């Protein structure tokens, strides 16, 4: 790990992993021959990177998302820079935000993708919130892990994001004032509690009998 010392030491997952002996800190200009997770990458990480990782390992760049423009990425040299595909953060600082992963999440993601999920589990268990990362991203990580090449991962990511966009658009197009013909008509200008549209007719009748 290259540590740019941008983060609060008490909240930095990379530094905690280093203190626990899981990560070795590199000097700024020190070269690394393994896979480097960096914005300088032009290819996406994929299962095909496993041989490189087995021999040389993985490196991340520990810097603040707010200081990317000031981060000297070109000084952290290596032959195998990679980008991570679309994933959602589970860390407390960026929870729910796409792509803004912490160091431990980045490590765990790449291990999962190359078929070494148990290594990611070991790292994530060092954090109270760690197990949530795999839970949030299981569908995506399984998609990426089933790919063969970087191109396959990019294609899987594209299809997933297109599906999300289509579902989001469909939700926006739904008429919020649509009322089923068998439902009681409500004055939409009054503060009534409308019954959930997912209820079946049988459930509605049962609720009416029970006074609900």
C-alpha cells in the first residue's frame, strides 16, 4: 500500500491492516510488480489477473477521495495498474456510494473476483462493518467472478448498470395517482393512509373484517 497520509489514522482501513501485519507500506516512488488498483489503470481487474496476484500480490493507493487531483499517481509505478468495476461502498464514511471504496473493500473485492473470497473475508472481519460489503455487492461480485477477462467484466458491468437505469426510468414513469378499480376511491388532497398496492383482494377483505 502506498499511504499518502490523507486520512484520519483512526478511521483509515489501510493503516489498520498495516498495523495488523496484513499490508506492507511502500515508499512513494517504490515500484510494485503486482496488480495495482489505481485510477491510472486502463483495464478492469478480472479473474485473469490471478496468476499475477499469486506471484506478486496486490497494491492499493491510500488517499482521500476529496484529494484525487493532488495525488501523484504517476510516482507510484508498476506494470499492472487496474480499475475496479462498479461496486457500492459499505464503509461508514461513504456507505451506499458507488465506487468510493475503502482500502480494505478494494482488497476484498479483488480477492473475491479472482476466486479467493476467503482472503477478503479475513480482511473484512477486522472491521465491525466489514461483512456488509460482501452482502451489499454479492450479485455484482458473483457476476464479475464468473467472467474470464477484463473485457467480460466491463461488459457485465455495462449490462448491470443498463438494467438499473431501465428499472429507475420505469419507476419514474409509473403513475403515482393510479388506483385499482376495486379499491375505494380516496380524495388525494386529504391525508389518508392508502392501502399498499401489493395487497391481494383476499388480504384487503380480511383486513376490513379485522377493522384494519
